[in-house]
């Protein structure tokens, strides 16, 4: 049985009404121990970089709006992915935009989910379960794995992309001598299943 960890969340939302709704939804989940809220993209980056530089605990999940003042959501995502110590931070986009180009761009920048407002607590619970599964898999495997490379793992089905670019169930053939890092991604099958309405 997967362990359900307490979760610290960063909410990046400039609209006070949307932020209030999201916070009310987050409070429905007992496992969420803390919610930090910032109102623009630059404040989000300052928050994350300050925590990283001071060796404090980063959020387990960042919920990110796209249409933000100062620095927009896509720029925040790019900065996160380009920053060595926080590049694997799980990020969920929560937005009103259903544009295909926005969905594709966000997925290419490594978001684990693209959600349309308002935030649904059952869907959020599923996302947290998925993050826990990936974390558990990583913790159980790190001592055995021997590849100094990043392996993409689907945040929905937990399939892993192998060296040939094919998606397959996790296999202990990856177990060698040194550590590997897992990167949240979405396999083509889950992309079709979960994002079909956005991509058509």
C-alpha cells in the first residue's frame, strides 16, 4: 500500500476569487499540511529560489495559473525546468484557458496535469496519489539503480520511457549501481486518454 505523505502546496494565482476557491478545495484534503499563496510569477520564482538557496523544504506540489502579472505561467515553468535543484518540481497548471497551444506548451514544459478551473478536490487527490507513487518508486529503487541519467515516468500510469524511446512498465533491469532521477512526464497513451478533448 502506498504511503500518503503530508503535502506542502504552493498556489500561484493572482485572481483573489479564484485563489479563495482553490484554497477552500485544498482545505478539504487532510493530507495538505500547508498552503503558501503568491500572486504573480516573479513572487513564485522568488519563493522557490529563496527556499532552494536556504536549503528549506520545497513544496511537494505547485499549482500554477498561466495568466499572471509580472512573469506569466509559462515563463515560471521555463525557469523551474532550467534550475538544476528544482527542475523536477511537480507542477499542475490550473487555468481558464482551453487553447490547444497552451495545453501542448504546458505539457512540453513538464506539467503533470493541465486542469481547467475550478479545482476539483477528487482530481487533486488523484494527483497527490500519483506523486506519492512516483516518490515511493524512486525511494525503493534509488539504492539499486545504476544509470546517471534522467528517466521519464508517466505521472498517470507510471510507465517508464526506455533508452529506445518506448514506454514500458518499470522493470528491475534498470537496477545497476548508481542513482537515476525520475522526471514527471506523460506517455502517448495517457496523453490521448486524459487530454484528448484539449488536443482535438
